[in-house]
């Protein structure tokens, strides 16, 4: 089963940018399809593989910061090729 995940990672501390960059670099290195924009990061791939990578990398990211938020949306399908029809 293919999934698409949208993540918004928000460390609640002064050095937030470093944490976000490190998190995205880890996701890119996973071999999954990863797309970024100024507001969020999207990850696409097989459910088990995506969830395993996210579980590992979210835990590491949380361990490296004092406080933070992570918003996550999941869609059951690979939406990486989505193009608006209007």
C-alpha cells in the first residue's frame, strides 16, 4: 500500500532552523521520495517503509531538542505526481 505523508516540523527553540534542516536531510537520505516547500515536507512510498523511517527519524529529532511540534497528515495513495486540474 502506497501512502503520502505531509509533515510540518516546528522545534520550539531559538536554534529551530538547524533541527529542521537535519530532519529533512535524514528523510532525503532514506531513499524515499521527499518533496519540500516553505510550509511542509512531503514523503511518499510504501506504508511500512515510510512509517519505519518516520518513526526512527522523528524519535531522533525529538531527542535532540527541548520542545517541539510535529504535524502529520497521511493519505492512502501516492500523491507525488499530483497536478491541479484547473
